[in-house]
C-alpha cells in the first residue's frame, strides 16, 4: 500500500493510525475506546478528540499532544497529513495521507447523515480508500434517526408512568439521542448514567444544545417515574439498572435492525440509530471518492469487496 502498511503503520514517519497498543506516534481518528488508547508518547488528533481523551483517560494520558485542525495540511518527513470531518462523533476525523501526488484516505468510523452533535462528513477524493465496513451488508439500510427517536416519545405517551431506560454509548450516541429528543420538542429533564456526565458537559461547552439533564444517583434512582433515562448498554442489566422500577428497556443501535439480536438482548424498544455508515452510504462514498483501490476493514469486508469488484473497483480486505 505504498507508504501505509496493512496495520495502518506509516513507516517513514514511524506513526500508526488508531493503534491498539501504546506507540511512539499515534494519529487518532476519534475518542472511542476501540480507536483511542492511552499512554502513547505522541498523539496527533483534532482538538475535540484530544480533549475527550483527557476527560476519559486523564490529562496525562499521552506524553505529548498535537492538535490538527480540520483542513490543516501538516508535513512530516515526506508525508502530508490532513484531517477532514468524519461525521461519526464530535471531533472524529478522516486521515488523508499524501506523498508525491498519491493520496490515501483512511475514513476511520464515519457516517454521512446529518448529526447536530458532530461535524458534518466531508467528501475527499483519493487514489486509495481505506474504509470501515461495520454495516457492510445490503440488509443494513438505516431509517431516519428522527423517526426512530419518535418511538421513545410515542412509547412514553402510551405508557406515561413507565421509565424508559435506553441503552446508548456514553460518547456520541447518548448526546445524539438527547439532541434528537430536543428536536422533537421533549423539554423535560433527561436522566443520565454517571459515565455520561463529563462528556455531556463537554458537549455543552461546545455550544451543542442538550437541554436539562441530571445524573442518576442514590438520591433519585428509587423515585423515578415516567422518565427517559440513558445508560451505556453494559449498564442495562447490572445492579444499577435493577434499582429503576417499572421500566421499559430500549437500545439505540444500528444492530437493532437485526430483530434476533434485539430479542436475544431482551430489548423491548429497539431504536435503529447508528453513528456508522450503512450500506448505501458506504457504496456511495466509495464511488464519490473516485478511489482506484479500496481496502476494507472493521466489519463485513467480503460483501463490500464483491460489490467493489462488480463495479470495476480493485478491492481487498484489510486486517490491521
């Protein structure tokens, strides 16, 4: 792959993109834990990603940080690096590498649908595209997020005394759900799991409107009635959630498109909202980037590879 190896290592500048273990130099696409690890010597990322990493891992989670603004073209030992909005979560970025007029674009996790809690995805033309494929099957066609969020509102109307405990990732998904609820006119205080509080506060500092929210604690957990409560998926079945009475359990995820998965997890209110590109977004983006070669990672590689080849695009699976 010319100047980028299959483990997303750039040898000439001794840097990795989203390495899974501590390295000398890490270019981080976004602050989710499966992409942003602590204890690197040097981290290059957007300001939001760096700030959120510090919130999650501590101020000294890397020895040195370098903020790269969107669209800023920096030069390191023969390689130009530019970050562009990925639309995944706040601060998420695609990484464009350039050397001698050849371009490689690493999307990281991305989506092209509008999200008021994230910078808008920016299309970038490239020679080689390294794309995620989390939902890289034709069955994954995400419905409109605002329509899915209405399920929560409608359920509350039909069961006004029931608490609605909704599983949503603490970073990105939770804030997006709150924003969508506000867009639908829901003005009541929203209750959140403690893991979301600092992230919510950061989003507020970036002028993202989340309205009123309060952390669930020992003083209010036993008295909740007819409320919307957001918690990470891991908390839906633990001791914390058992203290919430008369509850309907929901989950906001692209995987809720798979009915069997919702059934297995005992989800009563499946909400199909994803921060990843669906099949149509993936295939359209591949075409729109005009990439001559596509490398597919993080998901359903084989189906997307087959689609690329049917459309005359050289493609292969990448396994970092």
